[in-house]
C-alpha cells in the first residue's frame, strides 16, 4: 500500500466548512501521481504513458478545513493494458474513513494515440501493491 498525507486548505472547503466534493478528486489525483512516481515513473509530459480512463469517489463522512488526511492507494485489478487503483481517504487523527475512490489507468502511447500492453516490469511492480477487494 502506498500512502501520502494531505492537509486540507481553506480554499478546498465549501460555505459550511466541509471539504468540497471537487477537492476529493484533487487529492485522488495527487495520490495517483505519487503512486506512479513510487513505481519509478517521472511526471514528465514528454515521457508519460498513463491516461485516466475513469474515476469515482464515494463520500462516506465529512471532512473539514485544516484536517490532516491520509490517502492509502493500492491496486485492485491488473489487466493487459490497464490497471485499477483504489484509494481510501482517512482522517489521520481518528482513522475515520472519509471517502473511498478508484481510478482506471490505461498505459498509452501518445504518439500513436492508442493504448498499449502494460510492460512486464510494470505489471510486476503493480503486483507488489495488489490487494484483493
């Protein structure tokens, strides 16, 4: 499992002081990028091989300004050309689950504008983060 920490900023909340629903997708994006970097891939637009095919987020409990969040990321499915990530967003102080998200990432060749098979090395790296759901 890969973990990052996020501090909720004032601008990420709504008029009631709750984390705005759109902010969760920013947190999930940050978690995905850091996860892929942990696999050894650099966030370089000239050499990036991943596209986001689908993402969703289920809101479980309320989050607030200045809350410290942990985002745990793990792999739930590895296909031929794509893999699925799961994210748990947790309050670092109480361990309460605030939201659960997922994303389908496709290995993509931007020059050819088509998906490609996941390299064997990437599949092996993904397996080390695999968790049965």
